[in-house]
C-alpha cells in the first residue's frame, strides 16, 4: 500500500471499489489457528509448489488478541503480477480478487464468520518480513499486544470510507511496535 492513501489511489487498487466499513472486533478465539490450518492445507492443495510459504498473520494469529474474525494469510508466490499462473485456481476454489497492486494481490474467501484474506507477495518481499516480525513481536510482548488492541478498539468506534483507511490509521502504532522489536526498514 502507498504511504498515504486517498480515494483515487484506493480506487485504482481495489477491484470492487471503495466500500464503507465499520470494524467489529471479537475476543480471541482459540479456533482461529485451526481455521488457518484448514485454509493452509487447502492452499497447499490448490497451489502446490507455487506457494513458497504460507503463514498465518494478522491479529487472529496472536493468542489473546482481539481481532476482526477474519483469518489473514500471506502466501509467497514467485510473481504475484503473473496472475494467470495462480489466480484461476484460487478463483475456482472460491477466492475473489479484491486488491491488485504491483507485487501484491489480495483475495477474499469464505462466508461471514469464516472469512479469509489471502495476501500474495513474493516470498522475500519486505511486506512478508514485516508481517512476520510484527506478529512475532505481538506474540512475545504483552505490553505491545495490549497497546495494539487498545488502538484497534479506539479506531473501531469510527466509520470508515473503506477498511483500508482503518488499516492505514493503525500504521503509526504498528511501526512503533516494530521499532521496539528491532525492525529496520530496508
């Protein structure tokens, strides 16, 4: 995603356009890791060796953290821009393309309560490493986990022109936490 979002930039990336959103957080559900494992097995079957990595990311991957009940997954695809190499197989399995930007595709699958966001990046992309570093920091540090949850709860009280603005509003605290984890932007 660009550093600062605006409606025109988002409209260029979002396959279905901007969608007004409210955020509903749920307390941590110990079933979330199993939901990830089920989807990961499905993705291994669909993509085979095209999936260089499959990782559970986002708040549902952090025990004890409240989250939107949507499982976020990152898949390492050699060239996400070469959609014909993998998109038809994902769509046949019910994954709907939502975001198209250079080096990144995001798909959505599942019904309400069972939703999945699937982010496809090259396996060594900085975003993949950032997602994993952030997840691991939240898993290991209760104070940062509490700070992040408090930030999300505060932001969830607003209505958003699109869910991506909610994600963007979390960036300052995400980068604050990443800095404490020793993360350095390349």
